[in-house]
C-alpha cells in the first residue's frame, strides 16, 4: 500500500531572476540591494528576496511591483503564469508547452531591459533542499505526482511534477503558480501529498508516486 508524505504548498507568484549586469542597468551602477525584512517562509530554497521591485511591460499591458529573487544568476529569467502572459499581451507560441512570445520589458528606476520569454511556463515544481531530498530519496530533475485537496472527493493530482534540489536549509515545498493553485482551490500553507509506493513509480528506486483524489 502506498504511503503519503505531506509537503507544504507554496503559491509561486510572478517574479524575476536578474543577472548582475541587468541589475546594474535597471537600478544603476551604484545601487545597493537590500533584503526584504519579512520574506515568505516558503521562499525558494537557496534564494533570497530583495526589497526592490520592477515593472514588467508587454505589448498591451504592464504589471508593477514584481519581486526580484537573488542570488544573481548568469541569465535573467522571468517567471509568471499563463494568465500573466495573456494580460501582458504575449502571443501563445506553443499552447501545449505553455510558451509565450516575444518577451517583456523590465523597467526599473534607472533604465530598462528586454527579456525573451521563449521558455515554457511550467506552473508546478517540487523544490527540496539537499537535506529534504536525501530524507525523501528525491533526485534532481526526476518527475513525481503530487495530490492536493482537502479530501479524496475534492482533490487534484498534478502529474510529472519536476523535482528541483537546491539549497542547504532544511525545507521543501510544492510550488504552484496562481493559475494552478486557483484551479485546484489551494493556497500557501496548505498541505499536498507525495505518495511513496511500489507501483507506477515516476523515478527509479526508491520509487515515488502520488495518487489522485504556491514573492
């Protein structure tokens, strides 16, 4: 019989990962970033939340006060929901893969940059620190199924959820973008369930599966 493992849900709102070069262009060469004094306890393992915000502008609309996550990556990427992409006026390039083009303009107090959005909007991840990954036998970039909902009669299963192992802090969470969270009627702080069993596993031993019933 399969065994359920509870994991907290975190609704992953839109945010941006700015490269150090782009951060200087958007905020100025002399700007010193400051940490948000009260970051969400479900902040992505291995990342920090900056106090500063930017505006995302698309062909037909803009979204202000978008959060910035650190540390600085090599390449700037914007994470948002399908609803955000439609609101901004981006064109669905591949609806099944959730790819939207051409990109967005990131606007700050000192300047702006254009960021391509050719990558897909995923909408769900199981993010675990190295400690939690070892504890639950999770491997980076494998796929699992996760069930959310208050009861088997009112629940949703997310299949082929990507596992991301990162960070040293002893924490993990099932991240959903606002679209997915709304569709499943769940919110940050509620509990999802990962099922460990011998049948229909998504990864090699030890096998993982979740049955059916996110700054």
